[in-house]
C-alpha cells in the first residue's frame, strides 16, 4: 500500500484516480466536507454540523414520525409486490437467487418516493451541507429480510461514482431512511468515522458492463485489506442504529458496508443520493461506457 499526497502528471486532470495503479494508493481528500458556513436555518445544530464534518456521517433519530413510517413502509411493500415478478433492469436480485435485493430509481417511478426526495426538512439539511441546489443522483429501496438478507461489502460510493459515472468531486451525500428498527445484530450500516478524508485508489481494471454484477456483489472498486485495516485502526467502526424513522446522512467518500442478516428482524431502508447541481456527472474517469440513467441520473 502506498500513501501519496500528490498526483503524477499523467493523472493531472483527475483528482482521484482509481483502478489505474498496480498497488492500492491512499490519496488525501481535496474537497470540502460541508460546503456552507453554519447558520440558524441550516436544519442542523452547529454541533451536529461539526460532527458530520469531522466524522463523515450523522445519525438523526426520529426524523420521520411513526405515522410517516407506517405510510412509507406500506408503500415499500406494495411497490415490492408489484415488482416481484417483473424482469426490469432497475430490479436487482440477490446473488445466486431471485429475491429482490434493491429496486432503483424509485424517486422517478413512484409518487410517494418522489415526494420523499423533496421532503422540506431533508432538503433544508442537504442543501446546507452541499452548498446549494441539489438533485437526486441515485435512489433505491434496499431489502434485507430476516434470515437471508445478504451483506454489502466495504466500499466508498464516490470511488464508483467517480470511476464509473464521472462524478468530478466529493460534493454528494447519501441518506439512508430506516423503515425497520436497526439493531447492532440485524445487518445495520457500518461506517468508518473520518475515512471520508482519505480516498482509497483501488486496483484492477473495470470490466465492461460491470454494474450488472456489482449491484449484486461488488468485486471491483472495493478496498484492499491493508487500506481498510489502516482506516479502521485510525477511526474505528460505528454502527448508527436506531428506531424506524431515523436517518443516517453520510458523505459520498466514507467507507461503509453492512453484514448479512441472519436474525428474524428485517432491515429495509430507502436510500437517496443527493448531488450538487454544480457537480453533475460527465464522462466516466474509467475507460468503460457510462452506467445507465436509473443508476446514475444524467438529467
């Protein structure tokens, strides 16, 4: 593993080259984390904003009311039932099985989830953190049923969005909305605090149409064991768990993942990615063709 603080001239137009070096490389973050000065109408307290900037994530308990959770969960179940037997690109099934793992582009294909992406308080916080107008880069519903919900291996979202989608800078964040109670034992989100300040340049050349497999099980753009070990030794691992209706906001570059769920308790969530309109995706920084719009919105 190599740690560098500058880029070789051949990569001068790419602040965060990945899948190009022969060895894993750690690069310093070159973008802000919070893009606005704190103010009273930020939607967050100053302490919350500072926590997010330092750690790369923020857990907000009780963000949605029990009534809102009931409505969202009912819509999630209805939407899943409608798509159970459909054969569509935006429906991703578990590796080696037919159970639905995720349904993408829900904000574009469902009125309830579209309204959710425009939620006033959520928009207030997101536009503060990202410094202005935003759009939904990606949305999906993730299903992790009891006994058989599969893991999501450690990764930085930005590494993939940069290499495969052409996202220029770290000016995006994700919001995970819990529709079930999250416990430490039912495969919750795990994050490495502070890891958002280090970009792990991964090894391996990206195969064509990589997304068709990576959405089921990612094999390229994942950190090597030594890099991950260093990040965890520096920052530890947090599991921001809470009741249904809580949300976790996390920076696009934070290292995160989740274990499989072998308990009886399901862990389903709605996942929204907000990107600054000033950070629209362009040509992928890797060599492959752009991923489809339902994974990475270009409109």
